[in-house]
C-alpha cells in the first residue's frame, strides 16, 4: 500500500492542513533561487514528491510538461482535482527506487525534489542518487531543498548535510551549481529554528570521444 512508503509518515493524516499551508506559499517565491535553472522554453519537468501539486501547476502554467510523482493517495488524489491540467501526468511512485519512472526510460530537463530528500535515510539516499541522475538529461538540472531543524511530531525526517548531498551527486556526474541556505517562509518555522538549503546540480554533458 502506498501509505506505507518510507518517509511519507504523517502526511496522509495532515493532508487537509498541509493543502492550506502549501497552497498559500507562491511557488515563484519558494523557488526564486533556482529560477535561472528552469528552462524558459517549454520543457519536461519531473516533480518528485509533488504533494499538493502547487509546483507542478506552476510549471504547467509556464508551458512545461510535468510528471508529478506523489506516493501518498491523500495528497495525490486531491492535488489532481485541485490542479487539473493536460500538461500534468500524475504518478504513484516513490523514492529511493522510482521503479515505474525508471522503467519508462524517459529523461527530463529538470528533476525537482522540494522538501523530499531529508525523508530518506543514509542508505536510501545512496540508492536514490543514481536514479535521479538517470532521470535527468545531459545538461539538465536536479534541484532540491533540504530542511534543517526540529522534526515535526509523527514525521520521519533526517538531518542531511549539503556536503554529503553534493558528494553523492558528484559521484553520479551531477555538478553543484547552487548551495544556498535560506530561512523558512513560515514565521512559526523561523521562530522554531527551521531553515532550508537550496541545492542544484547540472548533469555533465557527454564528452565526444
């Protein structure tokens, strides 16, 4: 059952609250640091852990084709209703394996993981990074946001350092182009000492032999 996917603990129970919270934060504000890495011409974007669909809808509105991956039914099903778009394809798949996605053999211009990576333990992160690299085209970008600070009750979350993430990415030909620490958008989280790291990587182009 998809509700048992590791790292999704707490999300189904809080789905209604989370929809209100997430949908009130404009995607353009949240992703300001990475805007330069998102193609201006219509491209293909993979949104892993798409939650309420806020970001997927924002990308679709810019003309991109989006595959939105969300393993929690209580998030994915309302998200599909809230953000109907012919440019968004919804998929029930999950990290670290992303088995359904990888079986398709598709590569994307941008792979996004907003507030997702820190739900994976160390072993899962090592498993997941080669899969992310396999899903982005040469010259494309992997963009992620890591959360730092106290873990909400009932959630499975780990403190992940940017350094470890960069090291893992580099072993897969993903070169760091952004490493920026920012405060939380939510006042209560700022007071609680929660901050974020915006990371981005560009996949090496194949050199002509």
